[in-house]
């Protein structure tokens, strides 16, 4: 008999990349689990310390249940954020499975629900993500000045990059040897004002077409009716303005605006 499962909210925690170089992190415990966490902290350049040290983060990898619970309680009483290995309900933060293409890091987390699923996804992504993806990231960093000069407006710059890195485009991150300098020489000018219309035939965000998903991800503002599902709106950038309205304005302003409504 399969137990009923209550699905968690879509965003229980906020994924963050924290620079740990030279910073103290408390690690408690011995054995395989503690050794694995130590290796991870060492890779991040953290200073692994004991319980009495001053630190903002701690990892408890203690097998004994009572000892682990006591250690977690002591650390939390000091205001320290704690990761308790194999005890997801006690965790203030979780450690994801990582695909490393420095300086690109892809983190896969399940809010502590299934480390095995995160590991399986990591293995699949390892086979999909090019080993030299970091070169593209560094090339884009080196081209920041040229990008700002070509597209002074941040929204235009973001859309130009999104178009260039779309599937099959010249800078497709999963494509073959993307060349930033070559793209900059021949990149088209971005539109200064555009309105895109999305008429939803389903409340499931997975039913969005690729074109619709790209429009939401690139939009500066989203005009939507009250009946548009939150799950669909969540596919837009977090910093895109959301505006509830019965109909889109005749002059939405500069940048990319997207009008979302359920099809009738």
C-alpha cells in the first residue's frame, strides 16, 4: 500500500551560493558522512572548526540520535544555521548535489527529501553539460564592457543574451564551441519596446510553449488577469513587475511586456 504524500510548497527555501573561502564552519561527527561533508567544505575553502568556535554555519553528522539532537539544539540556541545529516526536519539549510563547471555551479536540491534523487539528477546533468562550459562564462565576463556599450539598457542586454543562448542559437551553452566575440560582431539590435501576448490553454506551467516560456523569462513586466495561476507567473523572473489588469495598456512602456490571460 502506497502512503499518501502531501506535496511541499514549490519554494520551501531560497537557494543561495555562499562564499566560504577562509570562513569557519563547524563540523561535528565522525565516520563516512562526516568525511564526505569535510571534503565538500574543503573544496569550498572553508575553515573547518569545532563546536566551541564562532561560526555562522554548522553541520552535524552524528549517528547517535540523542547526541545529534542535543548538538543541534545547542548550536541553534547560539543562532547558528544547522545542517543535520539524514535529519531533514532539523535542517536550516541543505547541501545540494553539485555539477561543477567552474565558475559555473549547478546545484540540485530536494529540500532534504531525497538525496538519492538529487544524485541521480546530477549524474544525468553531468552527461549533458559540456565540460568546458566555464569558458563561456569567463568569455561573457570578459565581454561585459562591450555588452554594456552595445546595449546600455539592462533589459535590452538581458534579452539579447537570452536570444543568443537559446537552444540552437550562436551562444547555446549546450552547443558546440560558442564564440562570444563572433556573436558581438554580428548581434542584432534589441527592440526597445515590445508587447507579447500569451493565451493559456491550460493551468499547468509545463504546457507553456518554448516561445512562451522564453517570453516570461525575459519580460520586464507581466500584465495578467486574476485567474492566471501563480505557478505560471512563477516562471517569470522574480524581479519582473507583476501588474493585475483587465486588459493591457496601449502604451506599456519601454522594454518587454508580456500580457498573460486564460484562453476563452
